[in-house]
C-alpha cells in the first residue's frame, strides 16, 4: 500500500466487483426460475385440458346410458343426474348431435334409433345366432397355447369363450359378458379393462379404456364391425366404441375382424382402418364368390364352415 493511499480505495472496487457478480448470478437464476415456472404452467394447463376432455367423453357415455333407457330427456333432467350446469349439458348435446349419436329437440334431446340399436347387446345377439356361433368357433381355433389376446366387445366375440380350448392364455376384454364367462376359467388370466360402463352394450368404454390399451402389446385382437367396404375399410356406427376398437387393432401383432357376410359392401359412420391393415377377416359361407375374390385382393378372408 502506498503511504498516502486510503484503505477504502482498495476495498470499494473489490466490493463493487462482488456486487456485480451477484447481480449477474441473480439475473441468471431469475431467467431459469421464469422458464421453469412457464414450463410448469404449460404442463398443468395441458393436463387440465386432458382432464376436461376426459370428463366430457365420460359425461357423453353417461348421457347415452340415460338416453338409451329413456329415449328422450330434457336438459334439466340430464343436468340434475350429472350434477353439472345446463350450459354444460347443452354443449355436450350439441357435440353429440354432431357425432350422430343423438338428435336435439326443444329443451332436450332424443336418441338416434340406429345408434341405440347398434349399442343394444340384446338386439345384436339375437340376430343370426347360428352364423355368429360358427364364426366365433373358427376364430377361437386360431388362439394358441400361451398367447395373449384381446376380445373387443361384440355379438360374435362374446361367443368365443365357449370355444376357447387353448391353455395358459391371457384374455384382455372390455366386455362384462366375456369377463363373466372367463372369470372362473382355469388356465386363463383375465384382464378386464377399466373405464365407463356403457350399459346398453354391456361394455367398458372411454378415454381410460383407450389409455390402458395403448399401454399394452398382445398377440391377437378380435373385433366386430358394422360395415366392411373395399374403399372405406372397416367401420362402426358409434364413436363411443370406435376409439376402443381403433386402439385395440393398433396394439395387436395380428388383428382379426369377425363379421357376417351381410356386413360386406356396407359402411357405418366411423372408419376404423383400411382393409389392408387387418390380418384376416373371418366371415360365413354366405359371402358371394365374386365378392370373396374381390376382397381377397385386399386382405385374407377365412370362411367359417
């Protein structure tokens, strides 16, 4: 230190340097904190959006349950059952009408009969029982020992448990009736998917069901359809069931469509997949030979005898 130099003249620059460094560190930390705050907000906002979408789809399944039972209902009646506002019900009904599930009326809505019939297990099961049984037996014979399969709810797949002879299999299903048939079966692990109960169809549907399926991988999937067409592919009448069927097909190593010959050259409202995406279609001997040749250009066709 020089003789005439005051000690403070050395301390002050060092102090200011430390302060400057601290301010730089503070600014850096602040930017980091703001970034993570925005990240957390966006993530929570996204999850909230997913929850709102999930609640909406689940509400629509509950609305279909009520509409299938009562045929027509008012906004006030649905709001009281669901414990939501009238505006929420009106918004759901508008979207459901756009999907072809219901028809709006003054002050409420009524079920679309075609959709109600397609969801009715009793109506579907009563028709062409012998033909459906032959198709179900043919499909069941394709299941090998030790395989994991998914049986999506349909009037044909519900008949498959009676014909399953494979040992040590795992069966995934969204059908309460299939689950009941297999619940006491030895050498069979049963996985019943969770979700919202669609009463008229006896199935479990909704975003929870789809989410569980997309987290799985299995050997074979068996589904039913309302229509099969060379251009449009496989289709179903109800959007409530379409999402589950699409997910079921996507996660299978081999996918099988089970349907009567009367479903050929027909389309329903919601497309499931192109014909080329299906491993095999199993149908009955009533299919016209010319149609059989034409469809075999797109995928395998197996005739149940």
